[in-house]
């Protein structure tokens, strides 16, 4: 797969290969709404435009903010434990 096409429809396996993530991470991303997937005939399909949104620089900075918030909250819970 040389180029990601925003109008193409990808399987979860193809998306995993593009994003270089594990199967469990892919499932978690779909379940948590990080990437929008559509169920077709019992399997998920992902639009190329959704993958492109996920890897865009704007999303990356937003993900860092969410990660930092979760990390800080986890640290506070552990300290108060």
C-alpha cells in the first residue's frame, strides 16, 4: 500500500498496518471512538479520511493533551491511594 486515499474504504487489518498498531489497540481505538468505523456485514470498515484525520498534526497535539490529563489524573489517584 503506497498511498492512503481519503475516499477508499479500509478493513481494520489494513488500518492496523497503516497505523502500525496491534489488534487490541485497533479494537480499543474503535471502542473509544478515537477512530470512526462502520460495521458492514459483521466486520468494521474505516474510511481513508478517518485515518488521515487521526494522523494529522492537529489531532496529534490534541491526543497529547488528553494523554497528559489522563496521566496526571492517574498520578493523583495513585498518590491518594
